[in-house]
């Protein structure tokens, strides 16, 4: 496995460890979403969006700091998924996606460098 692939695995694990508990807290206590649904939607959303950020977006986004544009796209894509699967409005879904992604981005950056 390449170093990039190894970092992807670490980033995936960090993302799940950071985002799932946050999603649980925000989902249950602020948005009143069922616990069982939170876990599966959170898992699906991350397993869907993270590979795009790491492997697909770099093929199409030709700027030096593509990760920022990629993160914005991930926030928007995840917000759409949250609207559909949690049945929440756009404002709540953007808030939720933004909080989760900012937290995992900064913690991941601290851990992975």
C-alpha cells in the first residue's frame, strides 16, 4: 500500500471516530433524530464522501489547495444526504455537515500533520 493509501485509512478512521460521536450528540439532543438511524447514516455518508475527497476530487480540481474546495464540496454533498435521510431542512443540514467536517478536518490535521 502507498503512503497516500495508508494516510487515507488513518484519515478514514479519524473521521469516523470524530464525526460519529458528534453526529450522535447533535442528532439526538438538538435535532431529535433516532439513534439507530444516526449511526447508519453517519457511516454511509463518511464511507461515501471521504473516498471522493481523497481520490476523485483531485482528478478534477486543479488548484494548489484543492483540499479546501474539496471540503466545501463534501460539506454540500453531505448536507444533501442529511436532508434526504434525516428529513431535516437545509439550514440544519449545512450546520450539521459543517460542524462535523470542521471538527474532523482540524483533528485529523493535528494528528496526521
